[in-house]
C-alpha cells in the first residue's frame, strides 16, 4: 500500500497552493505521487463538483449537498484513490472526508452520525494516514478566495465563498475539533505564515512521516 495525505482548511487557506508545492517536492525526490482533489478528481465526480460549487444552485438543501458529496467521493475513491494506493503511490488529496464533517456537520448542522455512516461507505475503508490542516482566519481566507475567483477565467465556483463569515467560523471550529480528537493524524499549520515557511513546515512534517518502501517513479 501507499501513503495517503489529505489537505484541509477553510476557503482561501492556501491548501491548494501548498499541496502542489508538496507534489513537486515529492516528485523531485523520485517518489511516485498522485495529486487529486475533492469534490472531483475523476470525470463523474467533476460533474458533481460543478453542481455543488455553482452559486446558481443556492436552493440546494443541506441533505442534497451531503448526498452529492458522498456520491462524488465514492466514485473518486473507487476510480483514483484506491488504485493509486494499491499501486504504492503517495496520494495527495485536496480535501477528503474531514471536509464533509467540518462543512456539513459543523457548518450546516447535519447529524454527525449520518455523515460518518455515509463517509464510511463512500471511503470503502480508506482513511488518511496524515492530514495537513492549514488553519486560517475565515475573514482573511474569504478575501483571498473571492479575489482569486474574480481573477480567474474559469468557472465561478463560489457557492461556499458566498456563505456568511459565521458559517466559515463554524467550519474552522469543526476542523480544529477534529484535529484535537486525532492529534496523531493531524498536523496543524499556521496559515498566517509566509507561503515559503508554510511549504517548508509541510515538507518537513511529511518527509519525517513517510514510511520506507514507497514506490519510486517508474
């Protein structure tokens, strides 16, 4: 088996930038690395992503949202994550099951037990070996995220960026509570630090934890 690393954080925390830095670092060390994301990561899940993040879908109920995330995850795990781990790769995933707990339970107020059950089925027994949580003030993160959206020429994936600061504060609290319950799995990084320092801290945390026997790039 490979090694499964997930990145989590509120909108605009910088996790998507940092996960790409880490992927480049691991590849430069000749370590077989798969970089992916949720929602999405494969064609079917990407179609679900478009529905979930489209601001025009503001009428979506919290339960519908949860079910769509579970469907996207089940397909992504089956098609991308499980095969890559079985092949001995390091898998880097931008968001995974912790995001559903933080956003849909802490953020939306849905029953945690329901979310845990759906995650259990969608993940097919796969769980992260290491989770990098980039902790960020939601107001700072939202300002970054909205600026990125305005500058982007791609689809306006902004349904969550349009949520209130209070919503994102609940999400942040959820992430921090998850980290407290599993301190062995989570590494918390201060998102207020410089991009370079964050990248260095993540690199050191990951390289000190990767087990021997990870497959080299063929």
